[in-house]
């Protein structure tokens, strides 16, 4: 892969709005997970990573038809860290037709549909007239929203491959940049809390009754979160700052082992990591930190642990940051790519939050405390239902 520059990025989650809040929480090893009080799901004995203030966000009048929780969260995220200004500057450099939009989501604005069904006509059963599926619930709606917000005219797409969604968009955008079809890309992911997700994972018996504990011997399942993660990708210039972050490689696989369970030996995960290394022209020894998918379910952590041990042994420090953010599903890949970029720029490796006693059956070098270090290259994993897997490699310019 030809390296691509992460020229600007921002993350909003239950840890707070923007990179400074995210970094501060990671430094303090503070989790944003709280007992579930979301919407009507108070009966679920679980913790969630809810972003404060999303329901109070008001979209500008020209974007009113896009109004839903998912797009409100997207709008909130776009306002952080000067990201919107960076996009406008890229548009000025390249033109509106040369900036693409590549976003990941899993459920998009499905909450809007859930709420609309409560307001059906009691006689006909018709949904309310103010419900607009195309610009809210539709999977593509978040890309349409961002494209419309910036008045872009270039290609736009949404990847919805469960929890690998907003990692795979990096690879899609990089291919379009390499092909010369665009000069810049807004990539990332937005996924918001909804009843379908909460009750769906509960029916699968995957929700933890306590804040999730990745790679803990007593892990009991995952904690659902929500996030908006945005990254501006461009070709690197001739001169880069030493702390500039580059996308060096990406590996995508699909093992299709099972609809909701990973291959027990982590076959697809191992192949994705190996493909990312090959894409970047690197060896396993060149990686300084692994941001694990680490959902805290018994089967996922065990399978990923086997895949990591097969490629890296226990030589590379690694952790899952989902104990802090929760599992943000379709936004997880983008969120954790940004956390990896912050680790590269700030010179630290984030320790896993909530993990108390490591599972001795998983022979990896898992960090439970932050480590001061200056990594040069990190690998971030995102694995989804149906065996859809993606690994990204990010590195410092110098």
C-alpha cells in the first residue's frame, strides 16, 4: 500500500467530546461506562457507553430531513478539534468533486424507526408522515448527511459489515486515492445506541451485567457504546511533521465461520493481520503495539488471543480499549484507529480498563496499566459478525 496521511482526526464517545477528552480519559484509565438508562431499556442489567447531550443537538435547518440520533451524534463529532474547518480547507485545495466520504455504521438511525413505530396510526398502522426512512434509518444516510453538510460532489459510500465497518473504510478510501479518483477522503464511523442493538445482544446472551472486562478470566460479555470518529485522509506531502500519522497497511478477510461466533482458532483474524503486514511491507517484529478488538466475550477474546499468539507470540504489548469506551460497533474501527494514532503521537500505550485478572489461557502480553513508550508502528484490529475482519497498521512519519 502507498502510505496515506491522516491529516486530521477527531473522536467523540462516552469518554467525552474530541481528542483531548479521549486522551485524558485514557491517561487516567477512566471508563465512560455507566448503568444502562437509555431510552426504554432500563430493564437491561448492563452498562453502556452513552454520549452525553446527543438528544439536545440541533441540526442546521438545511439538514433537518436528516434529523435522527445517529446524525446528531455525527454532527456533534464533526464540530470537534477543528475537523469541519480541516475538511473545508481540503475542499478549497482539491475541489468538491475530489473529496470522498467513506463511513462505517451498523444500525445507522434505526432508533428513528423504532420511535416511529410507537406513533403509528392506530387504525391503518401507517407510520407518521414526518418519518423519513431515506435520510435517517437507511444505512447510507450518515454518508448522505456528511456529504450534504459539506456540499460535496465526490463519491460517497457506507460500509456496514458489523464491527469491522469503520476499519474497512480506510482500505476503500486508500484504493480510491491510489486510483486517482479522489484527492482526499472523510473516513470513519458513526454508530448510536438503539433498542435493536441492546435487546439484540441481550437475546444472544452477550451483554455483561458489569462494565466489560476484556481478556479477564471472569469476563462476562460486552458493553455497548456509541461514538463518532472522523479522519481526513490525504496523500502525504514532501515534508511531514515528525508526529504525523500514516496509514501504512490494511488487511481484510472474511472467514464466514459462523453468523455470530468467530473461528475458534481466530483463522480470519490471523489472516487479516498477516495481510495488513504484507500490505505495509512489514514483519511482525516491526509492530510496537496492538490495539485488540477485545470485546470481552469468552469466545471472541480467546479466538483473537490465539490469532495474536500465532503471529506475534507474547512479544508485542497489546490491550483492548473497549473497557473504556464500550463496544461502539460500526464506529469501533474508526474510534480505535484514532486511539492508536493518539498513542503514536503522545508516546504511550493505553492499558486495558476494568481487567482485573488476566486469563492465563491467552498467552499474550496484555497491558492492564498504561506504559510510557514511543511506538513507531501500531496495528489495530476490528472483527465483526459473520467473520468479516480488518486490521489496520498506522505509523509515525519519523
